[in-house]
């Protein structure tokens, strides 16, 4: 516009280009999330869908995303600025029950701006572990003539799974062991694993018996394991010696006739006895209990 009379004006168009600066950090939006993942999930199972938006332009608006490398998950780009978090390795809840995954998004501006988000993933249990006994086998010693109805031992088993999958019950695997009727002599508490005797053992009839105990969990399908329990019966000195020679009918007195010429040291008779017990309990000693003339006879070793 000039100052003449009349005033004359001129017009022009001025274009102002605003140059972008990197003043926006990427925005992370979780559009779909599975918080619980079964430990038997196949490799490639989708966990989370993530959308990353950066309001800047050009390099300032381009983003890259990262998660830690030491976890069994990986990121996969499904479309521009859209990412999928998927499993990259088999999972094991008993080793790692949950993950805190730190998701980081960075742009390519200078200086670069970044945002992060923590994604919590719980690994749910499946019944993939059988109960384990505390020992590979057991050897139990029980004195004969034991009191029936008393618990003499308890087996224990543990299960690494959770809840119902870890509930353990116990039972005997077989009813007979070499004609030994297990239910007639032994019982087991299905909840505690305590083993009880139902009858007294007789060492002279049964010296040992090997039974198998099963531990079974309550999962679907159930898992089980078994262990051998060797019950060893200990001898008790409950049998008196029995003289087998010389034998006297009807417990009558035995008559031995000696020649008049019998000298000192003459063998009158040889006494033999046996004892049904074992070890020290069966070791026998002989002595004379009574005699009308103790000076005439003596019991000695041959």
C-alpha cells in the first residue's frame, strides 16, 4: 500500500514452512493382552498386540521397538507401527512362573526420544509333573510281635505343580507279593502316606516283604510314580530251644544204661537241640539243671 492519492495496494502470498523438531516421544498402546499363558503354549503363541504412534514426521516419527533378549518371547511387526509379542521358546512355570517384560519404543530423531511400558505375563500351570518321593527306595525294620494298628513308617512325595495338580494320594500297587496278602497285614493312609500294621509279624514265617507304594496327583489327566518299600522283620527271642536228640516218648524220662566199667569221661549220650530264632537268639548253651549226684556227670562240648 502506497501513500499516494488514491492509494494503490499490492498483494502477494507468503508460504511459511514449519520444520519439525523431535518433540514427541512415541506413544505405546496395548490393544490386546493375554495375562495368563499356559506353560504348554506352542512357540509362536500370540501374547499381546501393541500399537506405537509418534506424532512427529519423517525420521522423528519412525520408531523401533525392543524387549530384553534373555526371555522366551520375541517381537514381530505385523504392519507399520503394529507389533505382536509372541512366544519364541517353550515355557516352564516351575522354572519361571511370571515375566515382567519391559517394552521400549525409540524414534530416530536427534536426540532420540523413547517411551517404555511393562507387560506382565503370568504362566498358568498344567499337570506336567508326576509326584516325586523323597527317596528312590525305602528299607524299614520292624520287630516281630509288633502291636497291630500302629504306624511304623510314612512315605512322602511332593509335586511341583499347583493346586489340584499337586494334591497327592497314596496307595499300594499290588494286593499280593509272593502269596503275601498285603491288605491283610498292611494299610496306608491315602492322605499322609503313613503305613500301618494290621497284624503282628512272625519272623519265623515271614522275614521280609517288598511292597510298592504309588503316589498319584489329582490333575487331569493324573500323573503318578511308585517306590519300593522293603519291610524287614527283625527277630525277637520268642522261641525256646527244642531238644531233638535223644528223644523221649510222651515227655517221659530217658533211661541210659551204662556199663559197670565206664570210666571218667565216658560219653553217656549226645544232646542236640534247635531254636527257631536266629542269630544270637538261636545260639545255644547246655548245662545240667539238677542231678542226684552232681559229681558223677558233667555236660561238655564235643
